[in-house]
C-alpha cells in the first residue's frame, strides 16, 4: 500500500502497483501473489476483488515485506519501508535514483535487487510493454485535455445549431513526446483544431498522424538529443519559438505544455506577457509543472485564474496519473507483471544481464550499485 504523499498536496498516492488483471497474469505463470490489505482502495479495487483474482491479502506492510520475494510499488519506498524488506528482495518501483541518493545507498546496503522502472531504456520497442513512464504520460496527455474541456466555457467541437454557428476550439500543444501526442489525439477526437510544436523534427510525422498541424520556426536546429529526448536549444531558437507562441497564444483557446529536458528545469516558453495576450476564458494546462513549468504564471500543484485564464498546474508524472487512479493502476500493474514475466515463469525467474530492458532498469544488486548504465553501442 502506497504511503508517500504527493508533492505539493496532502493527498496520498492513489495508485496501486497490481490489479486483479495483473495478479491473474502472474498466477498463470506459477507465481503466488500477496497484497497488503487496503492497497487498492483508492483505485476502486477492494481486498475481495484481489482475493477473487487469486491473491492472498495480508495485514500491514511488514507482513507483505516478509512474505514477498519480489516486491512491487508505485512510489519510491521510504527508508523505513526499505528497513522492513528482507535482504535479497527483488524490488520493482519508481526510484528516480539521481534525486534519491540516500535511498539508493540504503537499498544497496540492504542487498536489495532493485529495478527502477523510471530507468527503463525507452528507445527499444520491446521495452514499451514495461515502460511505466510512457503509460503514465499517455494518461497525463489525455487527462490534460479532459481537465481543459471541463474548465472551458465553450464547446470543443464546432457545431451548426438553429441558434447559430459555433467555431471549434483551437488547441496548442507544446512538446510532442508521449504526453503531447496523447493530448493531440484526444483534442483531435473531441473535434478541436490542433496545432503542435516540438524541437525534435523527427516527431513531425507522428504529430500529423495524431491529427495536428506541425508548427515550425525558420531556424535550422534540431533538438534531438540522447535516447530520443530533447537537448537544450540555443537562445536564438528559444526566442524564435517564443515569438511563434506569442501569436498562437492570442489565437488559441487551450494551451497544453509538456516540454521537458531530462535532468534540467523545464524551459520557460510562455511568459506573463503571452498570457496577458490570451482571450478571457482560455485554459492553460502545464504538465511540466513538476520541474518548474513551461509557463511563467504556473503555480505547481494548483489550479487558479490569472488574467481570466485558468491555469492548471497539475504535472505529468506527479499529479495527473493519480487523477485517474484506476486506469493508471491497470496500466502500471500490467507493465510490472509483463516485466516480471519477461524474466521467466516462477520456476525459471532469471536476471539476464545481456537483456537491455532488464539490465537498463537494474540499479542495485548484491550490495553493489549497478547505476548509471549505458546500453552497448550497436556494432
Ligand atoms: P519528455 O517528456 O522528456 O519531453 C516532452 C517533449 O518536449 C519531447 O518531445 C521534447 O522534444 C519536447 N521539448 C523539449 N524542449 C522543448 C522546447 N523548447 N520546445 C518544444 N518542445 C520541447 O519526452 P517523452 O515523452 O518522455 O519522450 C521522449 C522521447 O522518447 C521521444 O522521442 C519518444 O518518442 C521517446 N520514447 C520512445 C519510446 C520507445 O520507442 N520505446 C518510448 C517512450 C518514449
């Protein structure tokens, strides 16, 4: 059962790392599953449903830690929770090792074999089945549009009614990674006119396929960096894209920002002056809020109004997945169960160091640090 509080709120984590569906997947390959009592309550899964799926429900974290050889969690464990684990336990969870050095040292000292799901190599297509970051970003992109539509005082799709013609809402999506593409797709499905911008030229095709116009600036600079992620852009490029956003913000009703650079603060792309130029009733959803936000007027973790523009500062990984805890748990649980099964059925569970998704997420084992790790260069 998750205990960690969400950043910026007093809400507990609502997701759970297994569901009846993922339990059945594991039981089918010879594993037995124990679940802490109440673990699924915030994701609308009762203890009885876990039991019907074949799991055994145990009272308290200590009992689960004692019983489990492989322990599944959503949030990084607290130091106290690591203290409860048996030496040699296999842990699969979000960890964020760069930000949680003390936790990694404790996992190492406790001889935990830890797979940090946030370290899954993402460019390998087979790893997509285990990629919790993509599952969560997909939810966040969808949810950003749902949040925006709920707070927008007009229709999204255009209509011809007896009372008059209604124009479709115009949506601008900045950053076309996993969350941005999900937002484009959802806004397109809801009948909006969608425009999108990204520094990586490679995503143009995906943007168009998802239903948006791909906006461009007249500067030759590609933002593709390591591992398919973006690199930091030159000052000239950022100025050019911000100039583009000035006119787009004045025209668009909904702005969704998702621009992130690994290990760096989110680039500030929408200034207070841009927001001052927006129409009353417009909505901004800043999914980059957890690393400072792409929008100067965002308040991370908060929903508020500035200049009659609603600002939704609910971030991609921190807040949005917990807005849809049942869906997020289903996908998270499936990612973890598939990952375990990729290492074999119960009788043949095996950690293969030559398997990139296995080795890539492994951060501690046998009292050693196994992180950071880079995949071998293709011959
Ligand atoms: P992310 O969350 O790190 O960033 C979101 C987007 O913001 C990225 O598309 C990035 O290019 C963009 N961005 C950064 N700076 C910007 C700026 N100044 N202006 C506009 N846009 C900016 O990205 P992500 O969604 O985690 O995905 C990153 C990459 O990893 C993508 O190429 C994605 O396709 C790839 N990926 C691959 C797989 C796979 O093949 N298995 C799975 C997941 C992700």
